[in-house]
């Protein structure tokens, strides 16, 4: 196997996970071969994901399990970018977290007290919202009361859904929208794509080089990379079909049926 000539323009690839390397628990056909060839040709890789359900360690295990070679420092999640952002705040304070245990641990690692399941939850200084399967009315009520009392509202992304084999599942966007609708406040900050935090974290780890971002969503992967000044490749194995890709304005730098079709000659 060999790489397509267009890859000669790039030293570093920022690769999305869901809808690009896998859908649910199914690897995308040819993606493992494509990634292996990129490594064989000396390309630097970084995996960027708005997925807030999994810790970076879990994503590394999933990558290996589905046939993709990867190391921990190559995985940049929205949770890791959140931790970096929170750690940079002057006063740590307390946080009420809607999200998985992995997300709670990122917030705690940034030095904030976790107010969940305490009498101070609705008086937290920061409310963090990320998708998780246990989302319920009680935590929505607590988050809304904290935000109305002045808490900083941070969303992990505005992704509406993520792709699963049985159809789309709700992602962070609709949960954040519920908090915003009830509190009458917009989020103060969004961490994931298309905002710059993930790209900045990845490029900080990779160092200088010519960069291509690859993903399956126009509103996050393509828009975020464009905003960050990075070339974009849209693959059609996830959230976007060929018709939507053709209608995109401005068009992505590259469009391909899959990661394999994008990179393999
Ligand atoms: Mg994706």
C-alpha cells in the first residue's frame, strides 16, 4: 500500500473517532489499514474527539481493540481540554457536573471541588454539561438553579447526536440546550469542536508542522478546523452524506467516501 500524493502536503493528521474510525463498536472498513500506512510514512497523529463519555485511557483501549495502534498522548478529548481550561482559572471553586465519571474526574483533577450529591450542588461556582446515559430531571433542576444563581455554564460541545449502529443517539447539545432553555442563559464557554480548545491542545502536543484535520461532521470537524486555520477533510462514513457534502458552502478542502479512500492510493 501507499499514500495518495495529496498526503505529501501534510506532516500531521488530526483524526476524529466516531464516524471516522468507528461507528459504535464497529470499525470503519479500511480505516485501520489507512492509519497504519500513515504511521509507516512517518505522519504524526492526534485523535480529537468531542466524546465525553469515555476517559482517554478507555479510548486508547477501544482503539487497540478495534485494530488501531494508538498511544495515550495522541488522544485529545473534550474532557482533557476542559481540565486544561479549568486548571487555568484563578479561583478553582466548586463544580456541579452533568456527565460521566470520566468527566467528573477531569473536573476534580483541575482542582475544583465536586458539589454533586452535596447540599451545595445548586450553589456551585461552575456547571459543566456533558452527555451521559443517566441524565435526569433532578440534575437538570440542580444545574438550572446553580446557573440562575450565577454559576459559570460550560458545555463540552453543542453536538446534537453521535452515530450509533441503530441510529443517532443524543449527544451533549440537547442536554446543554435544556439547561439554557430553563435558566434563560447561554453557555459561557464551549470546549469541544468547533471551538478552538481541542485544536490548541493537539497542536501544543504535536509542535509545528503542516496539518490536516479529518472528520465526519461539517458543523464541528470541518468548521472547527477551518476556524483554526487548518485544512479539512470530510469523510462520509458518519454524520454527513454525499448530498450534504456537495452542498457545503464553503466546501471542505477535501471530501472522500472514507478515511481509506482519502489516504490510500
Ligand atoms: Mg465524528
